[in-house]
């Protein structure tokens, strides 16, 4: 029996009046495809081609707001006016496919690959940020938003997830400060305020500002669901357009700090209480899985990343009723079909990338790599 995917193609109006044409979102994907100077490459252009088609929102790869925060090979940049041409082209490629283009703005903090690693508190080879550097960092996030506006993006997503700089301030595991920035929500709220100031200066009420977060961490002092509830309570009071949870598994249950018989998605959606729409995500590879996730009612939007890596026309297949054609594992003999940047493809062949297993000639079984 064929499934009805029409619920996924219903529009949604954000609180600033912007209409998102459907409930499907391309999650931010680390593509390792930009040039060493952060500019767009031919590999990145090929990767973007078609992947935004028939999606409502397309959120870009984590884009760097300050040089010392670089975290990935091939990471795109947004901290200098020289980056405007590449940012403008990226936005145009996405928008030409009919999706809203959202620039994710990012700093790696203690996870950066640079020599001068900075974080809320010192540890190992990482030094503690000074008060002056805190002000400079907030200005960096604001300037990235200013560049996004100038480049024609429809919005920005503040990357507060996955253990990067902003999350490091939210977690007692990495934030042991005793000054004003020791308050766990202080830095993310300050970044939001700085970004909002640029939005207001540009008189762009239609500009979308979202915030992404991870709900829990391992470790005795790591984030708990109780910590995340406190963050959510603060975030829903901000002039944001959406929240976006980062999860590897849409159905993963809470570990601590909440009812562990319930999923994180359900608990987060309940806590938000309809004050902002939520983007859910978590290893949803097939059309059936995406539809089932949306049907839970735990998210207003559903994001896919790995599925779009493997299916450059994922949303189009759903919309045209061809969900059976969606692939859920990579075929090593079809590199041209996927159009992945070479570095990402080689990482996958070596078993180091974050995509599902390759399929062998016999079918969809993992290769021994």
C-alpha cells in the first residue's frame, strides 16, 4: 500500500510572517567541500545542485565566524567582506531550487583544529576566554549575520549544538567560570541579542533566526535534560523563529534529568509548549521513516541529512510518489550520482565519515572497510 506523504508538504507560517512551503528541512551537513580560504568550490557547487529542490528550508554546513574557531577541513567562512561573493552564490544556488536558504554560523571553541584553542574555561591545551574576547566573539557572530543578510540569505541558524563553543558555555562540564559568563544561558542569549541587533539594523523583520542545540552530554557534569529545559525556557522568550534539536536518533530516550521512559523529542516538544516550532532530526533515512517521525507530533518540521547525502533528489522523490526509489546506503560504484566532495567520499571509503555503510554487490550489506 502506498503511503500518503502530503502531510509533509503542508506550509507553515513562522512568527515573523514568513511562509515555509513544507515541513521538510535539509539539515546542516559537513561537506568538507570549500576551498582552504573558505570560498565556494566547484565540488561544493556540485554538492548543492538539486539537493534543495522541493524542500522548505535548507540549512548550510557550519560556517565559520572567526578564524581560531575553524573545526573542519573544507569549512566555509563568514567573517570577512571578502567572503560575500561565495556566500551570495551559495544562497542563490539554494534559493533557485525553491527552498529558503539559512546560513548556520559556527565556532568550534575547544574542538577547533587551530593551535590557539579557546573555551569558556581552561583545560589541557585550551585557554580560557577573556572578557574582552567574549565581546569580540559576540561581534563575530553578529558580523556573520550581517554578511548573511548582505548575501541574500533568508536567515541564520546559531549553532549551539554538538559540543561546539556555544554549547560549551551551556555545559558545566566545560564552563566553570565564576563571572557573569558562568551563568549557563548567558552567552547563547548574548549571541542571540547580537544577531538580532544586526537584523533590526537592517530592518529585516522577515529575516529568520533559528537556534540549534543538543539535549544531553555524557560525563558526570555533562548536560542533562533538566539543563536543556532551562535553556529552552530562556530560548522561547527570545525573538527567534524556530528551535532545532541535534540528535543521532529521533526516538532516543532521555538519559537523565527527565522522564527516562519518554523520548528526548517528545519531552523537548512538550517543554516548548507551542511557543516556537521545532525541527526534529535523527537518522531518518527513508520516506517512511520521515513520515512516521512527523506523525508523532513531536516536531513541526523534520530534517534529513544523511538521506540527502545519498539521495540528491530526496524531497522530489517523496513529492512525486517515488519513495521506493530512495536509497538508504551508499553504493561505492556510484560516486558520480552522489556528487560528494572528494574528501568526504574518501573518508567514507575509509569508514571515517558519518554516513551509513556502503552496500556491496550482493545488496545492502555493509562492506568490510
